[in-house]
C-alpha cells in the first residue's frame, strides 16, 4: 500500500496563519476588546475626535492664567434670546413688587398640562440633584455630604409668593447659585407652577 504524501506546502500554512490572525484581529476590534494596554496615544487613521483639545469637567486648564477651566460669563452680557435678571441674591423684599405674579396661563386644561409638563422637565433637569424628584431636599448631592436644601413641599416654602420662588430660582439663595443665565424666564415660571403642584401632595416621611 502506497503511503499518501502531504502536498500542502509552506505557502498554505502561511496563508492559513494570516487568515486566522486577521479574523482574530477583526473580532477584537469590532467587539471593543483589547489584548494590550498602553498609556501612549495610539495611532489613529480616523480619530473620530477621540483625542482633541478640550476642557474636561472638574479639571484645571493651562490655557488660562488662573488655571480655571470653567469661565464666568463676560460682565454685562446675556445669553442669546436671554435677558438680564434685574435683582441680586439678597433682594427678596423687592421680588414681589418688581417680578409680580406668574404670567403663565394655567386656567385651561391644555395650557395647564403643557406648563406643568414643561416645569417638570426643567425641574428634573436642573433641580433634582439637590431637591430630588419629590422636591423634599434629599437629592443625590446630599448623599455625598452636601447640605440639605429646603423642602419645597413644607409650609415654609408654601408661604413664599410665586415671585419669591422665581427670585430664588433666578438669583439663588444661600449656597444655591442662580439659574437666571441658564433657564429661560418662561421655564423658570413653569418650574414655579410645578413646585406649587408638588406642594399639594404635602410632606411625605
């Protein structure tokens, strides 16, 4: 009986090895898994803006002389389509006379639903880290050691006028910064309306 010979030469095994390597490399790249680690910037044919000059939150910057990455707005400027809030943080006694009542109409069902929905959206976007979703002042920052903010559903806050609440949102109070330059005026009034709605639920233990 004649013994069968192996006709597969070096070229066959080389091609097989290359195909296996390429298949494994493609799987690793597509799956996002890497088998090596390096602190050096990789060579990127298309970087997709992964490596760019930018300012990261809570990180200092060497671009400015004071080392701060977050910059204050230029004095006497307002955001596009915005307006300057006329009162300073301590001017609570002027709020009622200068600000007045909530101008948003919530007397009809359609407008009421829209205003409260918008107020809820803005409240959850800007206020919940401190006041929490229920408005009772036990937000996520409190769990990290920050001071409890006032309970928006207690009798003390209920007694404040709409203008007073609008002023606090706009200019701030105590350690709270103002949001007059971050939230449009109508949205601040919508937040006031939503807070009033939450107050109907009372304080929950």
